[in-house]
């Protein structure tokens, strides 16, 4: 890369550091200092051209040889030598403000040390280890760690043109999604063309998914969203619940390599099963006997392998009607003389059916056809079972149907015909209980949108008998994957540097890892400007904020990264029994025994919920 592409100016607004610290590359970066005093500005311009890797003594004598003394870092006035401090370091005294300070904390040396620290942070951001940087720039490991704790955590993202295609009059956004784990937490990765984004969380517990997918929807203004991912059912359920009919999910099965499930809505929910090599030259897979044949597909009505729940307000009228039809079909095929089934299974289904019908009615949707179908079922029950069941079973049938308050008169007629008695009148307390029952199965008006999938087609994908829904989704998939295998490798390739960063430092917080990846994907000048803004000169030598430090409590549980005497790091879960000045006594779940941990060897500590 040419020098002209690297040159960038970094301006430092100078104000004296608030607190002294211990004595603690930038090729193509031009430094300037925003200070009014001409003498201070001249010295700053000279100092900031010096190599940050120079031995400190060389810098000190360079300043002394050029100017014959040092300036006060507080007021910029000349200083005079004033003996040594308690550590044996040369001290100077300001003639103006009479402040006494170490020679290393004068104006010139403070600026140079600051440049050294920012350079060290940049090296670390670009992948250097604390040990390597300490040797290269002569920055103390402790000082560098303190500086790192002062930096903000960045959420890595890269903006760019999203990958969107036009298909059947629709704008469809294509997103590849994956997760890189470090222990129990990980980074959710998303790639859509030039758009790349992250969120910290856990796929299995769905932590962080709401924020991640909300941002995804905001950045992609499309009619439908196609998400390519591995076989992670919790994430698939979350996608279906958040986006409903808007989402198309392509799941590649990692446990059965070569098998793909596609979930989509086309006149109802459908599942397409096919091979990863459906649109390229066939290749033999490891578990070939468990896959469909080359060129074969399966199409199911419903969602095969995933059962999301959705709030009524987020579910379309078509989906509600599909669910009502499915329940009515189940009622038609029910064996009503099965004693336990009526009592345990059909009563909750009657409650659910009643809730769905009321929701459709609330939307002013015509439910006449559904009510007529239910009336026919009630008549069939009378004709089939009125004369051949015992009274106890008949009571259970009537009790189940009594929850269908939409057809109270018809259910009362059912009771009179098979039990020879009307429905008992309900007390206010029972009516209140009915209302509670009506909401319990839905969990705050949630509806389960999938049932047992029904196989609609199995055979060659080029057969004339392939259903229209399958032809539609196959056309879309071919437009995306023609000549390629259906895999999630795109995500892994785009974020290879992130995986390396996460796995290279076991003690690194995920947020810090994202900051490093963010810096690695910028030019040098931008990195330095961000560091100067985020780590101003007044923070040089200042300890990390208290909020970044963990106050260890007896009885609490933590996840720690612990380094033993040989430098080997392991991740542990511990429960603190006793804390001392330099050690902790804690029960270690890895060793299944009580252990003593040196506090200086605990490289990372995260509280766990009890």
C-alpha cells in the first residue's frame, strides 16, 4: 500500500492527565496537538514525530539536549531540576505553579508516553498479544491492561449494499446467519452482501436474538427475508415468531450433512426437503443412505420439525383459519369413546378452538362455514354415540364441548340428546374460571401454528406432478443457488478473523473481541482517531472505571478464566466460600472439589445467575 493511502492526521486536544500512572505501528499517521501556547505546540510537533518504540532514556535526553529542560504538564511553564523522589527518579519543579513532578510526567514525556500507549492499543487492536506489545514498545503489561479497560466496547458492523433479488414481483433479502461460540456465550453473525452485523448472545436460549433480528429488519427494506442457517431449531422458531409469513428459512442439517429443510408460507405453511446439491453437480455425502435420492424432493403441509408460537395480534387471518381447519379435522377424526382422550386432550382443544373463533370474530371475519362444520360434528356425535356410551363418558364429552361458548345453544342440545339433561347453569365463579381457561393454553393469547406435517409430494423435482407451492420455492432457490451447494460457508468465510480473535484469547471478553475485529477492519488512521477519542490523554495512567471491575462476593457464583503456574488457561465455574487479600477459596465445578485460587491469576470473571 502506498504511503499516500496511509497518511492520516490525528489531533490530540491536550489537557493534563488527571492522574499519574506507571511508566507505561503508527506508520503513516501524522500527529498534531490542539494547544494555544506556541512553545508547547512546537515541542509537541517534535515529540510526536519520535518513534514510540524508542528507549525512554533516549527520548528524555533528546528533549534535554534540544531545549535544556522540560515544561510543566499542568501550565506549560519551564521547570527546574529538584532532586529525586522516593523511588530515586529525577524530579522537577515548576517555576510558575510550584508543582513538583517526576521527569517522566513533564509535558514532553507525557505526550510521548501517550503516543506510545495509543500505538500499543492500536497494535493490540490489530491482533498483537499483550506480551508481544510489551516487548516491542516497552509498555508495562499492567498499564496496557488498564488502558484496555478504559476503552468502549464496540458492536462490530459493516455497512454496505444488502443482497436483494427480485422474484415473482417481490423484493427478497438474503441473509446468511451463524454463531461463533466462546464458552456459553457467542457472537451472532449476519451477512447480506456488503452488510455485516453482530450481536452477543446464545442461540439455544435465544438471548440477543430480538435485538439482532430487529436491527436486521430495519436495515433490509424487503417484502420477504430468506435466512440461510444451520439446523438450529430455537433460532428457526424465533424467526417464524418474529416475521411470520414474511420469512423463508433454509436450514442445512449439520448432523446429517447434505439434508436441507426450507420453511415458507404459500397458501399456508409448507416445508420443502431437498439436498444441498439440488442445483449443482451431485456429490456423494457421508450419510447418503439417510438422504433423499439425487434430484428428489419432499413437500409437506405444515412445519416439519419446528413448532413456533405466535401472538394473535401478529398472526394473519389466513393462519388463524388454517389452525381452525386443522382442529376441526381433528374433531372429525376423534374416537369419542376413548375415555382418557376426551378428558385430557379434547377439552383443551375445544378451549383453543373457541379462542381462535373469537379472534376471527373480533376481526369481523366470516366464520359461518366453520360454525356449520362444528354443528355437523356435534350431530355426528349424537348419531354415533348417544345410545352406546356409558353416562360417565358422555359427561366428559359434554364437559369438553361446554368450553365452546361460541355455540352454547348447540352444545346444550348435545347435552340434552346424549345425557337427557341440559347443561348445568354456571355460577359467577365458574364463568370467571371459564375465562381463565380460555387463555391458559395460549399463554397470553399465543397460538401454536404448526401441527403434524402432512406429506403432499415425494418424487423428482422436475416431475409434471410437482405441486405449485414446491415449484414456486424451487424457482426462488434456483435463482439463489444455481451452480452452488446450499451451505452456510459464506458466513464462516466472511467472519474468519472474528473466529480467530475469539479463540485466540480465552480470557478475552466477547465485547473486547468485537472491538478488536472492528479495529482490524478499518484503516490505520481511522483506528488511531477512534483510540484518541475513546482514550483521551487525561486517562493516561488512570485506572479502569469501577463499573468495569467485579466486586467478588462470598456465596456468589462466577465463571472465570484461570491461568495456572505453567501458563495454561482453563475456564471454570466457581462458588466463592471465602475471599482473602490475595486468594479465593471456592468450590470448583470443573474439579468437583474446593480449591484455592490466586486472585492475580484470574484473567476474566463473569457473575452467573444463582
